[in-house]
């Protein structure tokens, strides 16, 4: 934090052109103004850090929710893709997905419907395999229809909001990510305490500067009033 004093606030040529009272008043006014600016800057830093801690806590919560999708019996090396695949298979058996799938298939053009039949009859060859893959993807259960896929997506979004590059493929990596998020939160919380101390210090100095300026103005007014009164 830059020290603020009379010589750094008002230059010597300016001081020489002013009477002593006006010069002192200029110094105090600018000192109070600079302290006010520093206080605003420090307050913005505190707000930004608080916001970052909030985002990190959201990411940590999302990571814990995703971790809860895996029981203690799950192999720590089991990839999320396998978990999602299993959940998709289970969802494909539900009446809800059967209705959704039928609606998707009904929306295909006659040509696409003919191509899509190849997915149901793999022994037949299609002349348009690329389009077949597209149609199969369109009519497949999306990841966000599964609990693991939805929570994984939530984690990725919350991590991105906190400017964290997070790429976890299994529960083992997820547990490491959780520990890293905890560590980052602790680091920011410790820095936050220092930020608050600096904020309090600047606030006290700002208030002191305004008090000095106010008292100085009052003394100037009292002095002038006394001089005027003595001349009567």
C-alpha cells in the first residue's frame, strides 16, 4: 500500500502559490480523496474474492453430488462413461423414454426413416453410414437423462464459472478434484481475512482523514469568526 503524505499529494510549486490555510486544506482534501479511492479498490477486491469463494463452493457441492452417484462398492477406476452407459440402458427400458424415442423417430423425414431402419436391422448395409450415425445419436438417450450425466454436466459448468479446468474421468480423479477444491477454498479464505484487515485499516485511515479535514475547517471558521469579532 502506497504511503500518502503531503509531498506526494501536492507539488511544491502548487504549495508555494497558496496561503498556509489553503495549502493545508488542499493536502487534507486530496489525502482523503486518495484514501477513498484506495478503500473502493480494496472493497472491490474483497467482493471479487467473496464471489470466487462462492463459485468454488458451488463447484465443490457439484463434485460431491457427482461422487455420491458412486457407491463404496464401485471400482474407483470405473469411468463415468461406463456409469452413464449403464444408466442409459436402464432408462431405455422405461415407458418415458419409449414415448420420447417414438416422437423423435416420427420426426424423421421418409428418407431418414429408411436410413434409421439400419440401426434396427444391422445385417442390412446402408449407403449413408454417416447419416445413420447422426440419426442414431439423435435418437439415443442423452447424457442429461441420466443422474451421473446430469451431475457431471453441472460440475463442468460450475468449474468453468470458477475459471477452473476440470477434467475427471473416474471417481479417483473426482476425489482428487474435491480435495483440490477444498484447498483452493481454504487459500482464498485465508487471503480473505487479510483483505478484511486491509479494508478495516483503510476505512480507519479514511475516517481519520475526513475527521482531520472537518476539524481543520471548523478551526479555520472559528479563527476567522474570532478575528471578525475582534474588529468590531
